[in-house]
C-alpha cells in the first residue's frame, strides 16, 4: 500500500489532471490511495464565497459562479462536450453549495460556515480526477474522506480522534484500498456530530499521513511543483538547492518554522510508524526528490524559511510588574481559545513578545481577551520573519539584509536563528 498526494498546483488545469493519470500509469496503482487537494486557487475562491455569504453582501452567488466557471473550463478540455453537469454528482454538489449560501443560519458562526463550504474544492477536484481516470480506462474507487477521518468540533483546525478514525479506516476502507486505486480528499474530515470539519490550511498532507499511518503504508509520496525539499524557497532566494534526504526530526523542525513543502502535523504519525515520506516533482516524476525517514542524513547547508505578513504582539502588565507564570498561563490560554499560533516568542521581565500570522484579523479577539485580563497589548504590523535552521548550528558567517530592512527582534535558539524584520 502506497499513498500519493497531489496538491492544488499539480491539478490546476486539464494538463495537470492528465499528468496525474500519466504518473499513475507508471506504477502498479491497484494498491495506491490518492489524496487530492482543491484545484489551483479554488480554496482562495471559496474563501471569497464564504466572506460574501457570512457578511451577506449579496455577492456570494457571483463568487460561486467564478468557482464553477473555472472547473467547467477544465472539464471542457478533459471531456468531449465537457461541462460542469456532464460529470456525475457535480450537479448535486452545486446544489448543495447553493443551499449553504442561502441558509438562514449562514451568518451565525464564521468558522462553522467556513468548514461547511471550503471542502467542496476537494470534493469537486476528486470527482473530476476520478471520472477522468475512468475515461482513460484507469479503474478507481472514489471515497469520501469524511466517512473515515473523525475529529473534534474545533472548526478550521480540528483534532483527529484517532480511535474512531482507526476503527473506520481499518474496517471500511482497508478492504477497498488493498485491491483498488482509491481517490479521496485531503483537508476535510467529520466531527462527531456529523458536520464537516477541516484539518487546517494545507492539511491535505496531514490527511495523507493519517491514511498512511493507519493503513500501514510502505511509503507516502507528496507530488509538488518543486524538485523536492529545498533549503530555501527558490522564488525568494537565489541558489536554493535540493536536500536529498532528511531525518524525521529535521523535517519536523523545518515544518514547524514554516517551510511550506511539508505540513507541520504530517511528520509525527509517519515517524511513529517508521513510514518514509518522499517529496517529488510532478513536473519530473522520474527524479528521486527528497526522502524523509529514520535513516541518518546530514543537512549540508543552512535552511532559510521566510514568512511575510507577520504581527508582533508585545504584552505587558499595566502596572509594569513582572510577567510571571500566572500571566503566561493566561496568555497561552487566551491564544488557544482564539486559535492563534505563536511562530516565535520571547520573554523578558516585563514584556512577553509573540510573533503571529496576520490573517483575517484573528489577532483582534485575542488582543481584546488579553486586555480584559488587565494586560496591555501593543501591535506592530507589516513584518517579515526569517528563520535559519541547521541541526548543528552551522549558519552562514554573514547574513545580509536589504538596506531598507530593520531587525525588530532577533533570537538565537542553538540550531536556529530568527530575525523579525520591518521594511523602512
């Protein structure tokens, strides 16, 4: 049993879907389970639908039409007389989406609404890929991931309920996967109440790891638009090089600091079950890519991870007394309740500093909650975070920044060094 995961970039157009079929014909695919993300920028387009639905702007159906026109264009290239309703079940999916945006309760809970709508990108993509494979005489079984991955009710970043998930996968999915090519979705799951939940942005990698760990897969392959795991994003850094092999621990460190190639939660279940992970290029499928495993392997170069659109929260007591353990407990509890993750933290006697992603103004409820606890909070915006990682602490002797950049915060943590930067 092997697990393949194809991301949105790999199926962004009809040529990408055809390439997936080509890759699957290169292998004996009878015991392969394929996890697929939403096509191209569909997730972003559906987020626009959600925004207009929740805020009742009257533009939700217009935004939804953009989503379906995009997929209809792909269908037209894949199938003769192709159209959105020419593929079985897609008409029903369209109606389900229309019902959701017309629901009288659509403005009640943003995170709940988000999860009910956003996963349709994966559902549409897998229907299209599955039907195209069938048209090319590649037999496959489409399954709904929500019937197998069970989570809590923490919408937009749900936690897997492993006992229930293992029982469902082993009893209901394993018999199918042993003898069939299976097509299923990444990112989406089901809460115990039957509602759709999601595993966090870019959670399709995690879905692949969940299926692989429970099914006892011999390997998992993530197909990307890069050669493998690079020591830096080649779009942002010159002279980025391929890392041919990584230990699980190094991969976890890179993912934690924000490396976009591997989702942070993906590695742990693979490490626990000693399942190797391959990151390979769908543009050059015969190239070896990167292998992540138990094998000893040394990273020869420092890895640079860049995250833009960052915020710095500086939290202090209003009477300028020390930030003590009870304050830290309150701060972390408020962060957890408001679903805010700290990318970098630093603590002095009177100030706790925390760097977070600036998205959807999620920091505003956190700031309000901290102020209600009697804490003072200042916010700096428009920052960038550069993290440099090497397992043996071997960094470049000289790190150069743009002349218009100022170091706001610097932190050395042994095997990593972090710079919070602001452009002047």
